[in-house]
C-alpha cells in the first residue's frame, strides 16, 4: 500500500504580507532554474529567498522601510531582534498606543527605530497591509489582534540566511540592467488588477501600472536572450498572457486573502511565466 509523502516544510517570512508566496512555494521552486545567484527585484516578504539554496542572492525593493529592516536584521542580528521585541508588549496592543507609535514612525528619521517600528506596525496593523498615503506616511489602521505574534524564529532564520545576500533599495529597472549571466531572476511585482474596479494600493509611495508591467516584461525578454532566465508571478489575465507571450506559462488556482469580506476571497488563477533561452536543438 502506497503512502503520500509529507508536504515540504518551508521557512516562513518574518512579516505578514498579503500576496506573500508561502502557499505556492512548491510551484515557484519547481520552476526556478539552476544558477549561482538569485535576484529578487521585488523582495516583499522574501519567502522565496528564504527557501532557495543559491550561492548568493540579491534582494531588492523600492520600499526603503522594508529594506532597512532586512539590512539591520542582517548586520545586527540578536541585538536588533531584542530591540524589536521590546515593542511587542501588551501596553502597545491598544488602539491609542498603535496610532501614537504610527505617528512616531512617520516622523522618525532614525533608521533602527523606523525598522523596529515597521515590524511592529506590520504585526499590529490591519491584515498585514503595507500602505502609504500620497505624503509618504504609513496609514494602515489598527488590526485589533488579541496578541500579535513576535516572529523570533523567522527573524533568526533571516539573519542567518542573509549572510550570503546583498540587500539593496533599488528600482527593478536599474537592478536588472546590471546582472551577470550567472544570475536567476524571480519577479513578484504588484499584480495587475483582476477586475476593472481593482487597483494597486500604494505600498512604497509609488504606483506600478501598465507602463511598468510592460517595461518589466520587456526586460525579462531581453535578459533571457542574454542567457539570464527570469520567472515572473502574476494574476492570469488577458493582459498578463499578452505581456508574457513567448514565455513558458504555468497556471494554477489560488485563494486571495486581501479582501476584508471572506465571501469575496475567491479562487483565481495564478500565472508563472518563465523566460528562458532554449538550448539549440531542443
């Protein structure tokens, strides 16, 4: 009698992150080509980076607060973890205190303080959202969690893994035009809308629209011609199928969890597009 193999155990992100890739890691890892260096221009939760075994990684994002958190965690380790833990106390898990600390975060220019507060806000704010207003102010409302989780194991795992990574705040266009042919690129950009009324809420002070999606697809095609494979994630829509024409496409259903209404969290197709130059004769 045959038995099912146990599901793989993956490292979790230190952040709550809508659109994070933990639930579809098996799909992504199965499609990532071999290489010496992983490059992620849209770091997000960094869960793909955490669960790959490349010799080196470049982790980038345009969200300076996110990158500062990752950089400090890499360089400071235990000292920064202990500092961040000091914010996860009962007196800080009330609405008035949350908004006071959010205001302090928006006014602070201290890198370590902002990084620790960013983690606090992520774990205490509504649904793990990361959102800024047009003034660049973090504006996610209080989450009302009974006891927000302090992700000690994930923080430690990231610190260890990051010793073989370069972590930079940089735009995808700049990063993707400076890569060696030993790189493998994974892109998880802000997704195209599923419906005409959906839109991408600002999470770094900038929006990612049709022009940016086209530019990213063009860069993926250019890199693949140079021998640098690029794997992209996105919604399966007519727009993405057109953008990623010529790639190897994979589709599968996923359940989105961003909507505040449970009944509207319906399965939609996920798309993985692999741009990879085919070997001659294949």
